[in-house]
């Protein structure tokens, strides 16, 4: 079976991406990061998802981006709450973590080369997203070109690495519908940027608002446990 590395955060998008990779016939190797994010309970969500979706192996790599800060997810900066859809879609928010996807994809590239895998899956999305520059198709294309210049496998082995972005042109509702069709149990997932220590979602951050909107538009019940009040 052909191997693929799948970046897995434990949220709706990465979980659906893992399900897509598995449905496409890949043996999946899930890669999660504990990078000092305030929503560290998402790592446990990723563990649940990897088990449920039958990942051949799941690695959780610890890197501490709090050393640099610069984001509401890695520094003492308030997570935006109760923003309108127009506000969410305008500009790059303080929840953007500098160079995060570049860092994550670099680790995925290293593991893929060791595994002899030519495929990496990432659940980036260019529609219902919060304005992150490293979720755009042109970014992914640029990284893929770099990856094929930067690895022994690409230079000597004749292998061409492919970065798969199966959700990049889908709305959140379409992503949720696709995941549901593939049997994803979204109760296992966590999207919130500012959850309680026991994993209850705040219901008010951009990620929660986009998730709620997506489930409503998909006509499906959101199984998330939201914080009371």
C-alpha cells in the first residue's frame, strides 16, 4: 500500500483530510504538533482521530513556538471573540502563527523521505478560513516545488513529492458534508482556539464560529461540547 504523511491537528479540516487520504487508498502516517499552542487539548483530539481512522502510525512532535510568540495562540495575546463573518474574512488575524505551515510541512517532508512516501496531505482551505497566507494554493505550490529541489529523494531518486490539498476549494459546509459521507465522527474533533482545560469549546472564537456556520449550512448537528454561558 502506498504511504502518505497526513498533517493532523484534530480539527474538522485535518480530520476530513485524513479520511480522504485513507479513502483514496493510502496507508496513512499522521503527524501532529504540540507547538506551545494554548489549545493543547487539540493534541488529544488528534490522538482520538488517528486511532478512529486507522492511521498506521501517529507521531506527536513537540516544538515550542512560544519562544517566538507573535500569535494569540502562542503568546499572551487575547483570542478574538464574537467577530462578524465580514471581520473574520478581512485581513490576517492575531491567531495567525508565523510560518506555522512551513514548519509543519518541513517536518512532514522529512518524515515522508524516511518513509519512502511521495505524498503529503494537508487540510488547508482558501475559502472559509481566517485569512492565513500559508493556506493559499500558490503557497502550497511553491512549497512543493521547493521540496522537490531540497530532498535526496527528489534529486537522486527521481521521486516527485506531491502535496495534496483536497479541501482547498471547499466551503466549511462542503468539508463537513464530505467528512460525514466518509464516516468521520466529528465528536472526536476540536476546532476551538480558546478551549477550557477539559476541552469544552468557547463557541465565540473565529474557529468556533466558522465550525458552527459550517454545520448549520451542511444541515448537520454540531456534536461539539461548548462552554456554558
